[in-house]
C-alpha cells in the first residue's frame, strides 16, 4: 500500500531539534493514537521515539530505562501508557496481533518502528512519519508527515505554532 500524500515536511538540524519536535508531538498525543516511524537504519526512529517517551517521563520526574525489549515495551505514565514497538524482527504481519496492539490502544498510544512489517494490520488513521537522512555527512533529518486522517494535520499545525524548524 502506498502512503497517502504528505501534508508537511520539516527538517531538524540535529538530535536536540529532533527532541524538540518529539516534545511537540508528545503534547498533542492522545490515548488510542498510533504513530508509525519509518526510515532506514540510522535515520533517527529510535532517537525520536525515545525523546517522546522521555518527555512523558520528565513530566512526572522519571527517567526512561534503556530498552530491553525485542518487539514491544510499554511504559506506564499518569497521562496514559506509551508502547514502543520495533517490528524489525516480526516474521509475519499476523504476529502483531499476539503483541496486543488493540488492547494497548485502549489505555495508551503506540510508537511503531518498522511499521512496514505489519502495514496491513495497522489502523488506517495512523500518523506516519518518514524520517530521511538527506546525505551521509549530515546531522539534518527530514520528517515527512502523512495520514489518511486530516485531524493529524490540524493537531500538528497547532502544536508547531511557535517553532521554526526548517520547512520545505
Ligand atoms: P534508527 O532507529 O532509525 O535506526 P537511531 O535513532 O538509532 O536510528 O540513530 C540515529 C542516529 O543519528 C543517532 O546516532 C543520532 O544521534 C544521530 N542523529 C544525528 N542527527 C540527528 C537528528 N537530526 N535527529 C535524530 N538523530 C540524529
């Protein structure tokens, strides 16, 4: 399946700015949301996901432990839970069902790396963020946002109001 057309492209100039972008997305996240992070190895999927989880943790004075998970790790927060999926090692899409995504979405949101592995089983209103490293030598990362649900565009434009990430 092809992704719907992108509605926004931003560029961050380093890990710190990627953290700020993750902070902004954390602000608008709701229980039930699915955020798919796609991109090559080293693009910055984990960096973004962990920054977002750290934002939730910092709000309540916690630190995020190092990930010990293979496919999914759920972090419990007062706001709601965050489940961090890495589907790289998924053998077939159906295995996602065993990981309990549906139940997790009742009490929290999901951040999913390598979502292509189970694309057919992911909710259609998910937010997809494609992360691209434009060339090998750079700390710039391009974030390309897609979704079939127009609500995401509204929410993201709201939260990005005061930032000046490079838009292109
Ligand atoms: P992935 O999960 O996509 O394989 P990682 O997040 O593990 O990628 O690795 C991304 C690497 O790129 C990290 O070493 C990070 O420090 C570095 N990096 C450099 N610039 C950026 C940026 N703008 N945003 C995110 N990561 C960056």
